[in-house]
C-alpha cells in the first residue's frame, strides 16, 4: 500500500511527530482552503470547503494508516484480502469524523467559515463503486475490519461511472451517467509506480527450460495497466486505519502517434479506449456479447492486479520462496465475480515462478475462501468457452486441468457414476459449453460460506448439495451484519445521543451491549424521548420526499418503507398490489379503522431488466392516481424516491416505522436493509426468508409481522399452483386485479401493464405473488392496528433496536476472522493507545 512504502533512505517518518503537527484541525483546514486549493473567503461554493476539510481529515488518516502498516510489517502478521467487484461506500466525510472522534474539533473549525458540517458534507458525491446489498456489505465489512484492528485490505475497481443516476420520467426509470469523480475524490492517493500489467487475448506456446521441463507461455497479449488508488478506512477510535485499494485501467501506451499523424485519429486511440473501458462503468449491460466480454474483462482485471500486488510484496520480502505464502495470506472472494482468482493464482505461481502444479494447488486451495450471495441459479456466473478461449486462453487451459483433476476425485468418490461427473464438472456441456464459475470457486477454496442460516442450509441441501456431500467440512455460515457506526451512530445522531444517555457509549464499539436498552422499553420518560426522536427523523424524511418526489408526507402517519434493488423476487409488486387494496377500501368508504400511512418505495432496476422497470412504472402510476385523489389524502400517500443510494438511506432508515422485507421465501440470501431498519427501531413485516428468520428469533414474534409461505412449502405449492383460482377465491385480490385490469392506473396508456398482470396469473410464477397476497394483507392489518397504540408501537420499536446486537458486522467479521481467516487483531497498537489515554487522564 502507498501509505506503508518506505522513503528513499529506507526509513519511515516519525509518525508521532507527524501526528503532533496535525493536532490543530482549524489550522489545517485554513491551510488546505487557502493554499492547497487557492481559495479565499469570498468563495461561496461549499465544494471547496468540503475538499479542504476532506484533505484535513485525510492527512490524519494517512498518518494513522502509515503507523498501522508499520506495526504490521514489524510483526509479520497474517493478512486477509477482501476481493469484491463492488464497494458501496457512500459518503466518507461524516463517517471518518465519527471514527476519528473529531466532531467537536471539526465543528469549531467550521465556525470560522459560518458553516455547518451537514451542509459541507452535502457537497460530497456518493462513491459510485457498488450497486446494492453486496457492495454495501463489503463497505460495512471494511469498517468492521478496521474497528476490530484486523489486518485486512480491500481490493476493488475504481469505476469512473457508478451504477447510474436514476430519474423518473412519465413514471419510467431513465438512466443517466453517474460521473461521481467529476469534481475529484480527495480521499484517494494514487500510486502509479505500483501499477500492474494485466494480460488479455494472445495465445499460448510451449517451451522447455534448461532443466528439460516443459512450460506454457502466454504470448502476444494485449496488456492493460492497472493503476492503484488507495482509500484509507478508519477504525472506530482505535488509531487503526486500513486500506481499500482500487484499480484503474489504463493503456500501456497513450496512443499511436504515427497513426494519429497520418490522420487515423480513431485507430490511434482505439487501444487506449479499449483499455479504459474496463474501469469505466460498474456493471455494463451484459445482454450483448460485447457486454459479456467487458464483464469478464473487469473480473479478470480485478483479480489479476490484486493477486499480482500481493505476490509482488511477498517476493520483495521473501525472494521467490513461496513455502510460507499460505501461512500469511488468505483471499476472501465476495460472491462469484472474483472466482477466476483460483485459476489466476495458479497461473502466476506456475508460469511466473515455475512452481510445480501440486505445490501451486496446495497454496491456492488453502488460501482461497468463497462467499456465496445468491440462491438464484441464473445469478451464478457462467462464461462461454469460446469467449474464455479468445480473451483468456491460458486461464482456460488451467481451468481444464483443474477440472480434469477434480473429476478424477469425483470418480473415486462415486465410482462409475458418469452422471455425477457431468453434474459437478466445471464445464457445463451444451451447444456452447459454459464454465461454471461458482463451481471453480468451490473446488479451489478451503471454505464456502452462506450469509444467513437458512441460506446456508439451502446451499447445502439444494444448490450445492453434491459438493456438500463431497466436502461437508468446507461449508459454513456467516450471517451478514451492518456496521452500527454508520447505520445508527452516524445516520441517527439524536438516537445515538439518547441511547448513550441511558446505557453509555460502549455500544458503538461493542454492539452486543445494545441489549441493555431492553431495561427501558417500559420506561414512560424513555418512551417519550424515543418517540420524539422518531418524529424528528420523520420530519427530515418528509422534507426529502417533498424535494425529491413532490409528494407531501405527514409525519403523524405510519411510514411504510421498501427501499432496495428492484427485482421480482424482492416483490415490490406485492407491496403495490396491497397499496391498491388500501386505495379500494378508501374509495368504498371503508375508512373507519384505517390507519393513515405513507408508503415509500425506492430502488434501481438493472437497465436490461424489463419486468423490473415495468414494476417501477406501475408504482409511479399508482402513486400519481392516489396522490391526486382527495379522498385518499387523509389516509394514504405514495411516493417512489428516485436515485436511491446510501446517502438517501441515511435519512430514510431512521424515519421508518414499518420495514418491508417481503421476498419470496428461499430467494433472499440474507438482506442487510432489514438489519439497518431494525437497528433504528423499525418493525419488520416479512417472510421467513434470509436473515428475517434470525431477526424474528432475536426480537420475538410479538415484535415482528410475519406472513407468507415457508421456503420448505414452496415446492409443494408450485406443483399445483393455480394463481387465477387464488385470485378468484380472494375477495381483496380479485378486486385489485379488477381495478388494475380496467386500466384505472393507465387510462391513456392502454395495455402497458399486461405483462405484469399475466406474470402474476401464470401458473409458473416463481415468486408466488398471488399465493402470499391475503397473508400479506392480514399482516399489514395487524401492523396498522398495532400502530394505533403509540405506546405499544414505541415499545416494539425500542425492543427491535435492543435485539439488533447480533446484526452488527463486527460480529460477522469476528467469525470470519476466527473461523475462516485465522488472523489476529493489532493488539499492540490498541494497547499503546489505551496506555496513552490512561496517562492523559
């Protein structure tokens, strides 16, 4: 990492002296504002003040990061690399200030500019490095690794454009480029001298070395430079700062000057453009062959550059002796995207360092660990053999060799069972053979984990059952978690203060202590304060919805929220069908016991996902009709918040009363939004899916609104599923479909919702939307009645927060560290800090 490299005389600077120089935040802010950025107080733009403050904080992070790495270098500690195609970091400023314990110093420094931190922070763009739960989980994990003082480095791609910015036009999602880097990213430090070369295309040749051994060489390749950018990740008040290393793709040569001078301008820069495409956009649309190729290039670019980086550091310290490499390294593959790391590490060891296959495989298979994040077979990546052969010919050879040796093991375990070999083969047969990347990850890893108890059991009994029969010892569960620093202490400061007033502040670093809140759930004074905090948070969300959606929410109404990636299995459709049901009740005058509610839905649909985009259109059309109907105004308001992101969630989460976690049972691996809402006192309405099960176990059935089929029941239901009869037999659902099919929500857009209607009515509907509707309505009615008793609802809210201790990512990372990575925290540095604090006291 750049922040650990020695200076020219081989010595690291005295970090104690550096930190003394950085003691005054106000002076440093002025220095950066006036001199680094060349501004003066006549500048009204908050952007420059934000950049000056970010650089001021970054100075402190760099000093602590250098000290952290210096200590680790002295101790020769075992390290973990967390390799992920996504890191949904959100804004960095507020979180860094919290973790460095600089709130008071920053507030004082900003007074001289008559500025408040909230206003300055708003100039920061969300880092566009992730899509949804997978990337946000990775960000939470990095926070926990640093807060637990664990030697972990994150590796990702520095996408120039994030997922996309979403606007809603005539109810439809419209995608715009997310140019989050357009005003710079003050948190990063580039290290071009540590760039790596990543190979593509070319072909493979054989050669014989001086010892008569035959080797394979990947030649005539089109290389791309991977340039590293380091982002510091601070732990919570422990002086530990870890690193997220992001790779930017650049051409090895800027352009062909001869072709340019001859007038072939496009040809001259073609190679440069081709290289830079790799880190241009997060998740390009892979519905085309070009899109598939770019996705594969991204995945190989990430894994090759990251592994080269780690190996180069190892060789610098140990020459080319890899005997102890596995003793000091472990690689966590975050989902199937980086699974090509198995083959790439083999290539590097065999081709670059001429290590024999068996030894290289022993190193690889004892350092790789794989996390699976999906139960949807279509989400497990497959790449066509022809594409692989053209783009990564040497990697294809290695995968074939891995497969041959693996199938020999299968043959021994199941003698004569050719069907079993075909089932487990890394190469799926067909007109166009496909490489099963999840299988490669399983075969090449010593650990395979799911991310919730149910998810892991379904992996073992279903998706990967035969692998589980072969290697039961590999499989384990690590239920996801989220960091309480960002998702309670930072995003909900008033609640943080209230909790701290009653149980102290140790819960921020040790979230298991949040259970102490349970003592106060029946305390009238505490209930009143809790309710007031929630009301203030709801008022902030009212302002956001008004600004973003033009819809007037009322903070006295129940806030019913579902924000997450738009996907059929997450069932935003079920939610909006229930909204239509409520609207029908209002139109019929059945409002006597109706609990007024505001329904907020948000999320992005993948650009090529037609049905998800149609669901967004339906939500917006229904919202428009309801919000214009004066009859509905006292009872029901609906909004779709555009461009949902981390920053928006920081306002939405503390204000939510009812958290919608309504996926079809057996489809959601874990969920993390459910945990964020729970931490902030929202009550969950949900199915027995993913981590909902564990949330229910921890908070109790009296504080959770459960509905829907169980995962083990879905197969029997689908075998004789007749949704049209279900609709016919349901008074509520038949009324909903009658209104929907009448065109009431698309009067001037005939037939636009026919595909949605037909999908729900289809006997092969995998999401069981019609089946679960009546059960969902009943649970919603229970929630509505409970909300009418404000004291009881507040008690439920307090108990949800008090029961959320298990869902801290600190707990998850502790389990990864102890049970998979086997790495130790930097205890010496923490003890030194504790000793200094005692002396100061």
